[in-house]
C-alpha cells in the first residue's frame, strides 16, 4: 500500500495552503477593486447632502466580501452529488427554477388572501366581533353574516403558508448544488467560446444567489448623466425609497432614482434568485464578463466616464446574452416543453449583436408604419421606452426641463397601465438604465456600434480580444474605421 511520509504530507499541505492563499488574495483584491470601480464619480459639494438625505445605510461590501470569500476558501469547492451526470444536473436545475415559480405563485396567493381578509377583520374589530388570527394564535369566534371572507380564508392562509414554507426549505437545500452546477456549465460554455486560456477559464466563474443591494443614481435635471452613485443596503421599501429620492431632489435640485439590480460584479458575483433560468444564466455570464474585463484596460476604466461605463455594460450584455443562449440551446432546450422552446426561439430569432435587426425596430420606422396603416401598434416595452428616451433627449436639448419631467410622468403612467409597474421614470432612471446600450432606455450610439463590431468579428473570442483593450469611445470608432 502506498503511503506518504510526514514530510511529504507537510509539503503537500503547505503547497495547497499556499495556492489557496494566493487565490484568496487575488480574489479579495479583485473584489475590493471592483467595489471601488462600481461606484461612479461623486459631486463633492453634494456628497454629504445626498448621503444625509438617504434613509438607508450604505451597503457594507467589506463584511460581505469577507464572509463570501471565507465560504469559498475554507468551505472548499462545492462537490456535485455522486452519480449526478449531465442530464441529472440539467433536470435538477430545471426543477429548482420550476419550484421558484411555484414559490412566486404561492407568495402572490398568500398576499391576496391576507389583503382580502384585512378589510373584513377591520370591520369586525370595529363592531367588537372576534376574528380568526392568521398567526400562530388560536382562531377566535366564528364571524357571522357578511364576515364570511375571514372565516373562509383563514384555513387557506394556514395551508398556503405551510406549502410555501415547505417549498422554501427544499429550495434552500438545493441552492448550493444548483449554484455549483450553473457555475460549471457557464464556465464550460466560456471555454468552448475560446474566452479563457488554453484549458483554463480565468477568472473562475463564481456567484451566489442573494438579494443584491440597491443602487442610487443621481443625475442633473437638464441632462442625463450620472454625477453621483452609491450602493445601499438591500431593503426594498417603496415608501422609504421615494422619501429618500424626494429629499435628494428637494435639497440639491438634482434627479434621483433608487433601483433594484439583477446582479453585481463583486467577487463572487451577486445574482438575484429569479424564477427565470434564461435571465439567471445571462446575469451570471454578464457578471463574469465584468470580472474578465477588469484584467484589461476597458474594465479598469469602468467608472472613469459615462462612455466607459456604457462600453463595459454593453459588452457584458452582448457577451452574456450570447454565452447564455449557447448554453440554453446546448443543454436545456431538449428538456423543456416544445411550446416553451418554440416561443423563446421566436423571441431570440433576431441576432442580439446585429444592428440591422436591432434598428429595424426603431421608433422612427415603427411610427411610419403606424401612420401608414392608421392603427396603433401592439405594445412593446423596449420600443415604448426608446420612444420615451428619444423625446426626453429632444426636450432637454431644447432646455424644456419641466416639460420633459411632465412628459416622463405621463409615460410612466402609460407603462404602468400596460403592465410595467415603474415606480419612477426620470433623468436618473435613464442615467442608470441607459448605460446598458442594448436596452430601450439608451440613446447614445455605443450600443449599435458595439453590435456592429460584434457582427464584423470572426467569433466571440475575436470580439472580446478587441474590445478589452478599449479605453474610450474613440477606440471603438477607430476599430470600426479599420474594418
């Protein structure tokens, strides 16, 4: 039987410890620098005013990073269950996201039941009638007459709560293994695309499901530009957020918007636990692109200007969507219902990086079709948002700030009526969402220019090999001229 001597064991342990220490140091440095780079420029004269106006504290990145990295370093790599082959991994992931949909449905049902009971309970309390409690207490006297709702809903509230708790327990048990599976799948797709070194993807794909912090963006009212940004503790309370935004606007005459985000490229990346697998795959890949770009000039200049931020975010959007799409087609589509795959393939039928397909949907062309056929077009969020952004730009360029703000509020109400419950639509909203060049909230040429560069590149690796060295918009322009 082969055995190691104590000196060999000590040497092996020392080398392993050294490798882990080096990896940890690199990861921590990357994380801290990314945190620094994730917060754009400040306006010194407004910094303290804005901070004091916000009801939520800043997010504690250092504490979060130390906790997350200690889990990776000392917890070791998450191991997959014995015998869990590729098909079993795919089915596990699909079951996890199907359960996430059930959880969302149960949460919605429970909320409706409680809201329906609340008015009945209030009426009964006012006349001194006991009502059943929805907590752990004992049910009270059965209400009479018109109070049927409370008596009927109470057992359903209890049963729905139990079902929801069971689903959440199962989700919690499977979460770490699903994270591990998705990390490996995305990493393999990145390797297949030729984006890593030979036999190695660096930085490694690392993420955790978490409710990410909130992002405060502040813009001037007379133009759309990020002049202040800070990351806030994850506590989504609409009333508190609106009070903070109004306090900033009243004290500084700037436009403010606090937004939930889908992910953040700290290390490991934060990703919202959505019910949509396609969205989660895109977000994981998107955040990895930020990790990768940080090793090159483009990523290092993330916060140096609005253009640099938009370049980084748009590259991450393009590459993340393509990596996720490849993975979905290679592994997941064959296990999904045919109708679901067919529906998604129609939506994905146009090339996300092809300017001809993107700009065939511009507002100007759609408007001419509307006028030609004399009837409104079906509502489409990206088109409606782009129409809004273009008109806001026109009004602000003409110096009509109040008219632009009145128009944005009207458009917000229009979007809400069409199923998109936007809490705020203002200059700061566009400053934040407009940095994603492929979205309808963007109006600068960076998105179409990068999509054109991707179309003219031989493959994804060729595209990334060019954009990672950019330091400004002029580099993108020169690259296109060279082609």
